[in-house]
């Protein structure tokens, strides 16, 4: 487990954006290939499992990509560095190095890179916690 630091660095990305991205990333991670054993059945009888189906018209992926694409460069760099920190690629003491490398590697395809990372929401939250941020209420307004 990564131990949080006592004085977290200031982030370019705001808590509301982080919360939204974490929630959408978790929703996207929960998607599974759609299975319709009885397409005429009542969703309530099926325990609402259809919501987990990855249907073509499901807006979750688009919402996640748009949220990332709408970030400015500094915010995207923080998001990538938080992801790497939460994934264990860097320690909190290496935050500046993670940001430097994220800035160096950041391109226009950051959204595609980030949404391709399984457990993205968990990694971002772990990265925040490792830096000393309280994540207990993060994303609650988006649930």
C-alpha cells in the first residue's frame, strides 16, 4: 500500500473534474459484452443487468473521452501522472519526475491512452490518496 504524504502538491486539475472522470472510468470498466438471453423480458426481472452491457449507443465511453479531451495540457499531465502514481509506477516522492515524463509523452491522444488503462478510476484515486488527498467524497456528486 502506498503511504500518503502530509503536504500534497497543488494539482492543476480540480476535484470536480477528477470525480467525474473517476466515476465515468469505473462505469466504463464495469461494461461487459451485451448478452440478451430473452430480449423481450422485463429489465426489473433481469436485475437491471442490461445497464452493464457495452452497447454501441451507450454514452459512457464518449463522456469519459470528452471529459479528458476538455482538459488543458497541465490538467492532462496531472491526470496521467496520478494514474502512474496510483498504478505504482512512481512513489509520491517522484511526483515531479512523473509529471515531467507525462508532459514529455503527452500528445493529442491522451484520452485514448487513458481510457485504454483497465482500472483507470481506481488508479487515479490511489494516486490522489498517495499524494495525501482525501478521496472519501470524490465523485459523490456524480453518482
